[in-house]
């Protein structure tokens, strides 16, 4: 579904869009592609879902989001879809996933909250537990202590990890 | 960072247009000229508030694979384990977290098969059990870290 020109374009795009009035023309210039072709290919790739979105990668820390918590619940499989859909509606939830439980780690519903500080995140978690009736389920909050490694999306290894967390 | 910068960041998180003059398209609703927007953006990139603009790819549709994994690193081996795990190019990011499972990392590979190979290699290198928690479903959240 990707041809060679698409691949060249995606590879070039991963270093970021130039900050100049005609950025797509500039990208095309490096690939001997017209601006129109770049726009057409990108639009198509986005429609196909290969490009999830175009946008900006923010540094949470720089914006004052110092507390990053992963919250996990053990919820019945029959409720997971409905709960995931509800949790993800809260504006402070930045990611929400279903993942497989393990015997020593029995959690199957995950979400991330990036907050300005721990107290805010815990208050937001209270709100989630109350509003979604999650309080009765086993849960844990894992605040991050340190980020050791964080790299952006590298098309050469086909990744989509720019959003800091948990693909 | 002032209020205009905040508005710019919030507006960019909503998406970036694919059209011939995307910066102008974003500048207009913010009441800025294209030139003003570009210079503010450049400043935000230069001072590290923003890392980059560009596409976020769908790893699985591209043929690649991702997973979330965790280990319990004993306190006295914590630094060593960190180095061993971070040395894998497949490890995209790695966080220390407050829990018995105290190290959580994302593995990104070009093919799904390489995920298991990497997990096995990490177990061999560290001698620790690696818990694999691949995503089963993702629930869509809008992007909104309000600046």
C-alpha cells in the first residue's frame, strides 16, 4: 500500500516539517517532488490512517506537567470497552489502553494522566473513580520517578512513539 | 512563554493542516501574521518547549510493532539494569516508576516477530523476568495538554 515515493516522503517528514511559509514545497524540493504531489500523497496517507495526525510534539515537562502517572485497574472483561470509552473522554486522560493481565500483575485497563503536580493527578483519579464507578475495582497508581530514555518517532524503525508514552 | 504562545501550542495540538500555506492557515484565527507565527514557533522549537512538527505514524499499519514491558529491577542493580535495557535500540523510552515493577519501557520494532526476540534478549541480558503488556485496544483520547 506504500510505494517507494511514499516511503521517501515519510522518511523525510520524520525529521520534522520546516518552519517556513511553504514547508511542503521545501520537503518536495529535497525529493524532487512538486508541492502538489507532496500534499496529495500526505492527504492520502492520512486518509488511509498511516499518518495518525499531523501536529506538534510538546514536551510535557516544559509546559509544567511535572507529574506523570500510569493508573491501572483490574476490571471485568465485560465492562472494559465501556469503561475505556468513558475514561478516554476526560480531558486530563492522555492515553487509555486495554492490555493483557498477568498472574502477578492482574490489571487490564490502563490510562495515563499528565498533571501539573501529584495532588492534581490524585484528585483527577478520584474524579475518574467516582464518575466511572471504578472505585470498587483493584487499582494502582504508578508515578514516574525518572525518564531515562525518550526518543521520537523514527521511521527507519517504523515506530510511533512520539507521544512520550506507551504504544 | 506568553498567552499567544499558549494559544499557538493549543491550536497546533489540534492538528496541522496539509495545504500549501499551513502556517498562514493557523496564524489567521489566532490574529497573527504568518511571519509572527513562524518566528514564535521557531523560538518555541529553539528553547525546547516544542520538539518538532510532523506526522505521527501508525506503527502497526506501517508493518511495525510496539509493546509496553516492565521488570522488577533490584535496587542494588538498578543503574546496571537501566543501562542494559537502554542499550537496546528497540527500547524507545524507559521510565522508573514507584512500584515493585519499577522499570517500564516501550519496545518498538520493524516487525511483530522482533518484539518477542527483543523481550527474550532483554531477559537473557538482565536475568530478570520481563512482563509483556502489548496493547489489546486503544481508546481514543483527543490531544490536549493545555499549555
